[in-house]
């Protein structure tokens, strides 16, 4: 109903019956909500059985399926070196789908399936609007060039001037969906959202779930509370429709979520604004999201030697076909596999890795030199379970705020149980780190596996230190000391920040790339601890990161999605697509660091 009220202003003003387009939209959204919720609920509850994972699948739309065919034809026709398959599933229709499909079938093709370039270009121009054309620039109403109280700890005028430039980037990244998406949603893969939002940038022209947390952290530093609340409202609307927040606000992302950080967004906004209505509005949605991550396909039971059972969560996408936005790439990888069963399992692993946000990394591979050995559904990830622990703590706190003591007590118990599970299953006392835990292939939520120390990962990843972000751990002096020493000797801290891993694989979530979210969680956790040494380490890491971001910005005129931590000022690379600029979470983390830690007047910024 939220979308309906948002559009009530557009009702016909001539005194006649409200416009039929509005009625049709309302009916479409209601039916989509019921259908999507039923499909997802059935899918989540399905057990996985057999030697090959025959798990749940949430079907996509006819438009997405057709655009995958357009994508394949585009690759065959253009043969571009830097071909971006996402571009073609982000197109929107000018005519109805059946008319467009008919015209597509009439295109003359050669034996390889390619079309003459002029013919294909004409087809695209005649029947589609471009990727991103169904977005409209939205002037953020709460933006001012220099907000009152902006970054009070930043005393250096050069750093302050740059921070104001980064702050101004929120205007460049602010969007809303066009009227066409709202009135004819079947013409678009972009999903209708009720409020304006902030996009990451470049090829990422839609809302992404976990990106939004660090975008919001930056918006809070920029005093843009209205924009931050609008983002949360959009994510809640996705839960209302699908039962969970989608990976992204596109029709091809409905089969997976992303790291669950909505509770952290709401809690941080509440701590700044005291907006009790936002908490009341969010709590029912957060309860649904918690259920999504703690039942069915995501839930795994582990039993300790002395018989105690623990429940933790894993990533598990409801999809076993190529990801539409990367279909041509996924099929090329899968061509190395022998049969349909292996391909389906590989496709599920690809989609599940996209659900993790770490797409892709040797962290998820059984054989780090073979991409087709992705096995994320057989891993209990440290960071996912920390995010869910934080969700449980946030829900408990917010339930107490609104006077729901029964829910608060229930979630405090859930958080305590998860903390014990994390300490028992994932913590490694000898290393002073939390380690991912590998389970047997094809494990269902009904099975209970016996814990084995040998199933813990032996590899160093930045995610091993993410638990320090949570107050339950950064308030423990003994844990902080062990983690600090372990981090210092891990090899992850480099000249320009924290490396994602120590493996140079060519994948973007590996060495030498550093990512803003990982820097932020580890730095914030160390900074909040009671250890002066840990606080100094946090300051040092943040300064390395800020210096590198600053120099890259001055050299390129842009903020970047990721950075090369081997050398100050270098941007990151690797992965499926060329480096992207914009960039939502990088902007947010720089502003959050400068707000929290400041910059002295006499301290120069740069790579020296």
C-alpha cells in the first residue's frame, strides 16, 4: 500500500474515475507481492536433497529471459573486448514484449547467431530505451553545500575542501524510478521503489543492499537524514513484497539477498535522529528478514564433541541457472563442466556468491586455481553470522525502545546463542581469528554435522577480523589484544589499507584489492575498543586509506569502487568488469572516517 499512497497525487484531476493506469499499477503490485511472497516462502522451506543440490528456484520474469537472448546476440554481433552483459538486461522496452520478440526473431542471422551490426543497432534503437533511461535524477531535498556541523574534527583546510567535494557527490548519485517503471513495470527490469535513492555509480544504476549501509553512514556525516530514511523505506518495501531485501532492485535479483545490514541502517539513523516512527515501521520487516536468514536453506546445525548443538547461517541463492546480468560469462565458465547437474550446481554457487557481496574470491573456492570449484553453499562465513548477530542485537534494542519487551528478550537470547555458536564453531584460539567453517556438500537444514577443527579455513581474509566491529567483541579486552596481535602478523595490512586476502588470483575480492566496507568495519571496531594500541592502529589504517582515496581522486577526478592497497593512490582491478567510479560506499567510508577520527590541521594529506 505504500507505493499506492506515494502515487495518490497523480490521480486524475478532472473529477472522473481515477486513471486506469493507477488502478492497474495497484493491482499489479498487490498481485506481485502476494505471488512473490508465496513463491519465496515455498522456496525457502524446501530442503536440499541428493548428491547434487536440487534446491529451490525463484522464477524470473519473461522480460529477463528474453533480454538474456538479446545479450547473447549482442556478444555474437559486437564481439567487444570489454563487453558488458549487464547493459543488455538493464534495457527497457518501448513496445510490448510480444511485438519486440517477433521483431527479434525476424532479424537475419548467420551460422554463429550474429546479426549484421547495423541491423542489430537499428533493432536496439527501435525497440528499447537505453540502460539507465528508466531512472530520473532526483535532487536531494536535504542537500546543502556545507551542512552545519559538518566534520568538526577535520581541521586541515585542504582535507575539508576535498571532503566537501565528496559530500557533493551525493547529488550526482541521487535517483528515482521514472513514471514508466511505475505505470508499466512489465516493460522494465528495474523494480518500482517508492522513494528516491542513492546508486553506487557507473554501471550500477540501481539500489544495492549492502552498499546502502555505507552510503547511509556517509549521508549521516553529511546531515542528509531525509535521504538516508528514504533508502531504508525502499528496502523495507522490498521486504514487504518479497520477504527479504533483494541483492539489487532489479527483476533478475529476486532470487537472492545480500549481507543483511538493514537493522544497522535503522539503528544508526535512530541514534542520530531519534526517529521513533522509523523504528516502529522497520521492526516488522526486520523480523521477517531474520526469519529468512534463520530457517530453511540458510540454516545449518553443528554439534560440538560434548553434544551441544549450534545453529549458524550460510549464503544460499534460490537460483540454478546463469545469472542474467552475467549470463554469457557464466555459460563460458560452465562450458568446462561435464554435465547438466554440475552446471546447475555451479550456477547456484555463482548466484550464492553474488549474495555474499564477495563476487568473486578464492575464499569460496575448493581449488583456488579453478573458478568452477566455487563452493560457498558449503561454507559458514564469519561475516554473515556477525551481521546476523548484529541484527539480533539491533532488533532487541529497538524492540526495547518501542516497549516490546517480549521481542527484546527473545532476541537477546538469540544473540547470546549465536555468539556462543560463533565462538565455538568459528573462533580459532591459536590464530586469534575467526575462521570460515566448511560443511559437507549438499548439507540440508535438517542435518546436524559434528564439529571438526580441520574444517576451519586456514587462509587469511579481511573477513576473519570483521567480528571486532561488534561491541560484544570489541568490548572484550582479552579478545581485542589477541585479535590485534593476530591482525598485525596476518600480512593483510598494506601500504594503502587492508588487503582483502593474500592470494593474487585476478578476482576482485582478493589481493591486492582493498574495499571500503572492510576497512570501515575493522577500523571502527578497533577504534571503539578500550585498547590505546588498537585505537592507534585504527587511526593508522584509516589514514592510509584516506590518503590513497585522496590521491586517486586528485589524479582521476573520481572516487572508485575499490583500491589497490599495494601502492597509495592506485585504483583496484580484476574481476568481471572494468573498474567503476562514483562511488557510493567509498564516499560514505571516507566521510565516516573523517567524522569519527578527524584530521589535524598540521598533518599533510597525500602519499608521502
